[in-house]
């Protein structure tokens, strides 16, 4: 992908995507104008009836005739095969149906709520391309699911523009919730029966049993997939090296608060309560994680490390040795033989520790990564601090330094995509994830039913609108010498997050400090060396500092796989994150290239949706439904 020039005309941005990832093109929406007087419900019912007839008779050419020429999509998450696929155009859809492992047997229009029923409206989610959209339910030979449909009118005929099918449950192996919940008690006269606490303690310790799944990491990724597996009755153990659940958030810098609003961040089964603040403080989230574990009875071993792993190709199982420091101070070593290991060690991989000449000679405090930053020291007026990095962590740390009285400078080596938190909430997520939005499950289906090229096109429109609202801030940043970009192909923050996992700042106050000169900016120059009292840059300039923090992000998640499992496993694993040719994420939440090894990561919202995708695949393998 071509570099994006800086808006202030200085040096080019280091815009990048994950190695080998496809920079998917902007999708095209059909040119259509629809009368609001059309009977949307009747149109939807007629089209779905025709689709069911064609599917039942396996007339796949008749199926594809219902789609809008070659500018149409079928996005399928596990429903027709055990893959995540986005098919574009009639030919690709026809070929996919021919190879379907679990053909759809019945599709129905879902009119159970007003937001789900067929309605005329914009089918580009943000704009004025008119069509009909609605939700569906469906069945396959092995499961049930839901999805979304968007119709466009072409030459007087209604055609499918996008169809999305998301597998939600397996027949005969539904989640143990609602009417399928456990009784929680064993009645009778058995004198040896245990009460709930005794049973729970035995389960958590795996007394006389072993986990089928071992999850590495008790952050939102590990906890959400553990919760999904719990509801599918798959014995699962989560291990984490921290002392307490939630320490991955609790131990981060002092002022950290989630930049996404609460409506976007709910976790499966136990949503945040209605009094919860819009933006969650890190310590409050850590406490919620601890409560989540207790409420859902998840098996978590903290202060536990993975000592060794090996894979048995014949038995299709791992042999793992874990070492746990127990509450009484003793150390326990256990050997397990799980069928599956889920690497849930964070969105990315190893920390990007810089290696710069002179680092060992610095006389002040130097932190090689933002995750080590405990918070700025109070009463430090007159001290000088340098923050290397200009994304979320870098801004938050610089703001913390300023508030404690430091003279702080941010070193920005490349450009940053900046969007205010206010307009992410009031524009970017408004109507889908907000106080008056649809049910969370419906919002997720709507979002993840949009093919990535179309989502990218929507984000391009959205970015223009957000930038107009943020115009004063963005112009002020440019005037202060802060380098800006609009993400890949001017599609903004979300696409930058999806394609590279960073490179953006959700503004919660630091931008105005930069504009006002309260946080200084050193932009577009590489660091040549660390001096005993500061930094020297490639242009010969110098900055003095008492403290330096490198907020330089993380490497690809696969780097940690190689570190944990060794080169033999690392060589088999496919590239992680970024997009494939169809616009689906690579390797995450699906077959990794190494049997029995899965990747789980992302923010709370991504973890909420894809944890089900991953858990269903593991359940299907354990029950012999999927090969």
C-alpha cells in the first residue's frame, strides 16, 4: 500500500499493515433509489421463499440468480462450512454452495422485533443508498443461526446485495442457559454428596480430571472464550502469570480508562449493569473481570506459568506442564493433556522493546514499554519527561506527566489517526451501540454481517463526517506540528485498528494540551541515541529528560507463539491478524495451521462476538461433528 503523505507536508507516514495482509479495496454500493411506499415485508418474504425453494432443490444457479450480479456478497461464519468466508459475486457463491458441508435447510424472515423486521432504509449504514434490510433465522443439518439481508432494486427487480449467516448453536449441544440451566443441587440420601462449594472447589482444582481446553491468558479474550466453552460443557482451564484476575488491566498506567463506551464493551452472559460509567476505568474493569470469573464459575489459575508443551500427532493432544504458585506459598506442578490450547495473550505479540545506543547510560528513569509505566510521580514540577510514541498509550502517559507538573515532550516518529472520543460515541457508534440502540446481539450481527470491503467504504464516509466535527482539533494539531493521517485509504480509525492494531489516538483530552503547547511535540525525526540526560536525534538536535517512556506498541501475535511453543509450532502457524483476500481476518478464531492451537484476541467487543465462533468449532470437534 502506498504511503500516506502527512497533511502538514513534512515526512511520509509509516503507514503499514500486517506482513502479507491484503489491503482490501473499497467496496461499491449499488446506485439505487427506492420508494418508501414499497411493501418491504412482502418483498422480503417472497425473496426468502424463492431462496428456500432453490436451496431445498439444490438449484444453485437459481440461488445465485437471486443475487445482485457480481456486486453482491454472502458472508458466512461457520454456517455452511467450518470456515469464515466472504464470497463476492454469483460465481464465487455458486462454487461455495457446491462445496457446502452443512447446507442451509430453512431460512425465515425474523419479524420478532421492530428493528429486525424488513424495512426500507439506507443499506450502506451511513449514507443515502436506499434498499431493504432485515434479519433472518436459519437452520442447517447440524445447527441454527441468525443473520442479516440487504436487498437492492435493479431493473425493477429486488435482488440480494448482502446475505450474512452466522452459526449460533449446534443441535443437541445447545448452551446451558435459560431453560437448559443446571439444577445446581443433587437431592437424595447419598451421605457422600458434596455441596456446591465442595463441588466447585474440586472442579476448579481438576481433582481426578483434566481440561479439554487450556487457555493462555485471563484477559477479555481468554475470559470470553472460557465463558462460551463453559456454557457448552467443555472442561476448560485458564492460566495467567499475574497474581490476580484483572491484573493485565489493574497494573497498567494510573490514568488508564477504556476509550470505547460501555454499550460497545459488554461481555457475554453478564453485561455491565445499567449504572456503569460510559467509559470504564482500568481498576473497575479489573474488578469486573474478577466478579465475572466468580459469577460464571470459570476455572482460572493465577500465578501460573507454562513450563513445557509438546504435541502428539497420533493422539491429537498436547502434553503440557504448568507450574502454579499457590496461596499458601507452595509451588505445584501439574501435567495435563488438553486437546486444544487457546493463545489469548493479547491482541498483539511481544512488546516492542527498542534497542537504542546509550540506553544503559541514561541517569534517570527509562521504561522500555508503556505497560511498565506505573503513573507519573506527584509533585514533580520542573522535571522533564519524554514519551516516545503517539498513540493511545503515549497520549495518556503524556497527559499524566503534564497533570503531575512535568515539562513533557511527545516524540512522534510517524503520523497518527486522531478521532475524538465524543464523536466516536455520538457519530461512529450512534444508533448501533448506544443507550437507545438495538439489543447487543442484534448490533453484533448487523456489524459483522457487513462484508469488509463495504465496511471500509462506510468508514471512508464516516471519517469525512467525523473529521468535519473534529476540524478545529485537527487543524490545531497540525498547527502544533503534530502529524495526522486518516488511516488506510482515508478510512479512519477502525480500519487502522483492524489492519495494524494501532497507529491511532481516541482523544480524551491530550489533543488540546498539544494544541495549547502544554505537551510539546518532536515530530518526524528518528532517535539516534540515548544520552545520559536525554535523547539525541538524527538531525543533531537534543532533548533533555529526567524520565523517558517508550510507548512503542507490540509485535505481531505470532511472535509470542514462537516464544511460547518453539520454532516447530511457530513454523506451522499461519500469519495472524490483517485481512485475507476475502476480507476476513487471518487465522484468528479459526484453524491456525497447527492442529489443536487457536488464537483469541481483540478488544472487548471483538472478543464478545468471536469467542462464540471459536467455542463452536471446539465443541464441534469434541463431539465429532466437524472433522
